[in-house]
């Protein structure tokens, strides 16, 4: 493992003014997104859509540091035969790959999930590296509800995240470690804070036990935020203040970067929260976005599967990327 090189890539992923485009929706998830805009989820439609994003010159060259791809996409070529990975590289962004294989029910823990995909991961990482991937992503899902999460669910998911991260670093790939505490539910921001703290502490404990070099990884956490159905929604300032307090308490300064998921926040909220956090600096790590929905909802709507809307889709994507790029410097204004 060349840690200097891993650290260089991790640092580039969270460079000020830039963040990550999470375009790694599984076939099931992208179908849901396409259903919402009345587009059939065929392989060529998925390709056309993602090609549109990766050819958005302004967004890709100025505001996007890296793109997380799904397995299908990393092997796909643009309509003119150029591999999509090459489009991303030539824009100056770094290609990455989602490597978990989704979640399964966790035995003995009703309602809880464990992320799977460790079998043969070393071989898969080797192929992805050869194809150009320089970072990877693994998402663990922790739900908040009555009596959950259990310590069992937190432990097994943290263990798997660390197993994945160690395998990535051995394959010279920067792991994005994503323990997502869901914002579904009616819990308040303090309950989210408390659960996320347990999850992050357990995750870093496992990362240490399994000898993962913190300098060669990126953390992708949720923010400390009110549950979607909570009657009392915390303000932008409270989300920013509590999230920074939480991360300072749990994330060692050796970690080069933190890139948030959007998790169901509206486009504007996701931007406003990141921006407000940068008003609380200086911060010990790079802090930016790794948004899926909060970057893609607008371009999906503008595109709606029509070739004549490609320019409108690209301009909607570039707008959100620019807003989040500004927020990653604390320079966004509503
Ligand atoms: P959202 O920003 O839509 O939560 O997606 C980010 C992601 O990669 C979740 O794994």
C-alpha cells in the first residue's frame, strides 16, 4: 500500500470548492428515480442520462472532484464509444465505484439490516482499479426507531465497513466509509446526534482494530438532523452547530476529508447546511458534499428522458454543483 498516494487522492476528493457526485444508484434505485420522471429504465436510457451528467463541462471541471459509479456504468461507453470512465477522467474528476452489494435482513434483529458484499471483494477491487477507479464506496444503513438501533446492528455494520476499507487500501483504492443513520422517522435532532455518535465511535474503533490508515480514507456521514416526520425541525444553524460538534468529538483529524450524503434533504437544505458548517471553521478536515439526490433531482426533472433537453439537464446539474461548490467554501448565499 502506498499511503502517500492514497492520501493525495483522498485530499483531492475534498478539495475546497469541489465535492463528489454520487451517481451510483443501483438498478432498482435508478428505476424509482426514472419512474418519477416518466422514463423507462433501460440500459441505454441509464447510459444516456449519466453521459449527460459526465459531459456537463462546467460542473465536472470546476465543482466535481469525483464521481461514484455503479458497476454497470463503469463498464459502459458513451454513444460515441468513449468509455464513461474516460469522460470523467478527461474532465479532471476521479472515477470511483460503489462496491457493496446492498443490504440483507440481520438475523435476530427484527427490522435491522446488514450490508453485504465482502466475498470476492479483493478480486473485484483489482478489476475496478484496472478500469480506472481510484476510490470506492460502501454504505451501511442504520435505522432509528423504537428500540433500534441495536448494538448488534451497529457492531456488524462497523465491522463490515472496516473489512471493506482495509481491502480497498490493500488494493490502492481510497475507501469512502459511509455509515448512514437514516433521517426517516419522527425522532428529533438530539436522538440523531446520540445514535450517530455511537455509530461513528464504533466505526472508528473497528477501523483501528483492522489497521485501516485514517490518512487514506474519506468519511461519508449523515448530518445531525431532525427525522423527516419530527414535528420540531431543527434550524439550519442548529444542524450545522450540532453536526460540527459531533464530528469533532468522533472523527480524528488524521482523516483528510468528510463528504456528506444528502439522505432525503431538499436541494437547498443540503446546500445551506454545508455552507453554515463552514461558517464555524476552521475545521480539522476537508468538509464537502457527496450528494446523490440533492445534485440530481433538478437535472433529472429538466432532462425527463428527452434528447432535446440535454442542455437544460446539464445546466440544472451545473447550477446545483456550483451552489454546493460555493457552500463547500462557506461562500453560498441563499
Ligand atoms: P443521497 O445524497 O441521495 O443520500 O445519496 C448519497 C449516497 O451515495 C447514498 O449512499
